[in-house]
C-alpha cells in the first residue's frame, strides 16, 4: 500500500509542476456535497457531475446506463435486460452502501431485504442533473452513505413556455414516448412530463429463449410559487408504474419458475417551504413521502407482496457569515414501515422504526487558496440506538486556478433494514435487540489539473475505505435457526479513479475514465460460520479494472456528430446459483472480462428536430454483469426529438 501511495504522490507532483498556458474555464456549480450551491473548485469531496447536456446527448433509455458509461468507481449490474433488478456499487461496496435521492427525497426501498434502491426504473428524459458523491457521506446524508450518495434532480420550468416530444423505437419491439410541458414567469414555475417505455425484451436468463417483457409509465411533475422575495413554496411528484417478466433458477421442488412477474408501483412526493429573511439566511421546511408496493406472481398461489413506506419531516438552514464562511445545519424525523406477506400463507405483518437526526456542516476559506469543510451528524434509531458520523474535507486551489489538491476523511454508518430486523427466521427479540449499526471510516486524496494549451483535463483520486460489524443474513445462531447478525471481519476497498477529457480540436474529443479497485470481503472470508467455496476474496460483481472511452466527432457542417463508446471490464467474482439437483452447489463463479462497443449518431435538422440512431453492443458480445443473467445483445435504437 505504501508503495502505491508513493507512486501516486510522485505522479501528482509531476503534473502540478507542468505550467498551464491559459486560465480555467467557467466554474462548475455543485449542490450535493454540503446541500448548498458552491463552486466545484472549492470542494474537497470527489464528485462526478452529469448535467442536462450529458444526459440529453446520450441515446440510452435509462439513467443507470448513462452513469455506467461516464462515472468512475461506479459499477452497474443488472439481472437481465431492461427492467431487470439492478444496482449501483460505488467504490467497490455492495449497493446497500450507496444512498439515492431524487429531488431531495430518499429513495431506498423500506420493503427491500437490505433497504437499498433498484436503479432499473429511472427513465432519462425527465432528468436534468446528477451529482455523485463518493466516499463516506453519512455526516450529511445519514445511514447507508458509506460508498457514496447519488443525487438526482428532475427538470424544472424555465422562463417562457416549452413543449417537448421524444419518440424512440428499437430492437426487441421496443418503443419509448416522452412528452413534457413546462414554463415559468416571475411568480410561477412548473414542469409536467409523462414517459412510457415498453419492450418485448430478451430472456432474463441464459437457459431459454423466451422473451421477458417490461413496461414503465413514469409521471414527473413539480410546481413552484414565489409569494414574495422572502417566501416560496415548491412541490415535487414522481410516480412510476411498471410491469416486469423475469426468470429464476431453483430446484424442481421450488415454486419459482421461468415466467415470473413483478407488478411495481412507486410514488415519491415532497412539499418544501423556503423562507429567506435576508441574503445571508435561507430556511427550508420539507415534508416528504415515499412508498413502493411490489407484487410478485399476482395471479399465482406463490404470490408475494412487499410494501415499504417512508415519511420524513426535515428542517435545514444555511447561513452565510460572509463570502468566506458559511454553515449548513438541520434536524429531521423519519419513519419507515414495511408490510410484508409471503406466499399469502401468513397474515400481513406491519413493522416500523423511527429515526431522529441532527447535523451540521461548517465551511471556511482560511486563505485565498485553502477551503475546508467540517461536519458531524447524530442519529437516534428506535431499534439500535444512537450512531454518529463526522467528515473533514480540504481543497487547495493554486493561484493559476488550473490545479487543485483535494482530500477528505469521513466516518459512516448503516442501520439494519426492517427486513433484516424482523423478517428472517430466528429474528427473535433477543437477537433483534442485539443488533447494531455497521460503521465505516475512509479517506481519499487527489488532484484536478487543466492543461488548457492541450485541451486536457485530468482528475485523479486515491481512495481507501473500510467497514465493520457487517449485517449478514441467514447466519446460524445457537438455536439452529437463521437470523441477521453483526459478524466479525473488516471489509475493505482501495484504488484509483481517473477522469480525463481531451479536446484535440473543435471536431474531435475524447472522454476517458478508469477505475482500479482492490476489494476484500471480510464479512464472508473472515467468518468461519459461512461454508462456501470462494473463487477469491473480492466483493461480488466488482471488477478490479473498469475502463470507459467515449470518442466524439463533430462533422464539418456541425449538424451531425458521431460517438463511439467503449467499455472494458475485467473478470469479477459472483455468487453461484443452485440449480439441479436440490442439493446442488452455491459455490462461487467467475464473471468473465468483456469489452462492449456502442455507436451513436445524432443529427440536428432545421434547428428544430434532433434525429438519432444508435447501435448497442455492435459486436454482439455475450457477457454478464450478474451470474447467468443475460445482458442485451446487439440492438438498434432510432428516434426523433422535437422541442418548441
């Protein structure tokens, strides 16, 4: 490890000493790092930003696919084609260690086994911006933000009145239609968007040829009203109604079979009252409501129902002492509930817990070049008690404004989910009362450098994070039953993440990102009670090497541009699937390395229409991001967009 850090420091100093010719570009403004607007150049946290242009220029249907191609230390996996269960792993940790917010509303599923979020159902056309914070963010975003936090913002109305129509048709009998209206004046702003996606799909698993279809209807709406210069109200609503056909593999005596179905309804809503008595002080009072209802095999004897609900009331304040210092603080109360009924064999059980939180984040510019942030949070959980997290970040921006050093250190935590607490065999009050939060600590350090004379931007970061007291399900206890328990062992992830953008000229540019990730799953490999055959000690589904290259060429008439995206992933470890016979093995397997190429063409017609053509997986590569679950083969996507 010491040798790795020495190499990193040498490389860092070498690049800093290279003198740039021109000054920096217009600064990028970010909100997520401390829940207030600030220049990215002053942020010590490692953050990836996808703005409206990045999202709209992509011809992908779903937001997860866009992030998978453009973010570092982000691994996106999916069990099958469009709509299949998916997850985002940040900095090598399982998806339960990344939190997701849409318009400030927490999206983790209270009815999910580990309380994480299924990223498969976010269509891209109603999204305007994504900020991905990496590393421990629990001091700002609470439980689960150990690998990082993903903040998604939907579109809002702009001055005037706008309408937009977007239609795609693609392989596998796929159709996507997006309609929106929006606008704003001095008092009001509004946006309403409706998107419908439907596909016959591909087979979710690789052992049959039947198609597994998917449908998604998404409504996004928001409205803001400005009473006066001091008081404003904002409302956000997002509704997702989806239907998925999927496959499972299990022994013959199991009730599951190919052709299972999921019906899913999801709603996310918030009301915010914003009061700004003067230019220095901003207050927000936010009520949010999130609910998700999932029903499997609705017309079958094996019907399962998983319902999760969350209500939260939050106050947050932001006070700017002067141009060089400010403080963000807040309190919130959250109540989570699960209503779970498996195989219609038991009456519904409703369980819940409450969490109260207080947090503070102080920002200060100590010199003309040095920026620092210090923050802390305390959560009081009704089941497992109190937990706290801290964070310290530093950013040093050189006088030439083209070189930045950055570093952060933070601690984090994750509370047990409702399912982990109440819905596993043997989860008796004695065991439940013994549960405690998982905890973590980690740091990163890096630099950002602009070589304006070369048209080159570089962002390189080293990270190192550990977490402890992992909550593992189906752990044998003294009574011979199974339960969720905290297990010994330390899980680790360390590596490098590189982002580079190279504009060779006005016509040709390259976006490259690379992640090296060395992980160790101590929760499994240091636990003598878990009996299995492991291929290695890495975290499952996390490749050691991930590489993305986007090559973009703009043709001379400037109306046509071409992008070739290449993704390379090294092999990874995954869990085995028990098939036949009933006592078959769960031993680990390898996911092979792969390289996938996507080609897209976009043409601007009469400055009113945008026509696009896309070929995904050009070479028809057979590959897996989850064991035995198919990924999309070669497919063609064609569409047209009209804004007016």
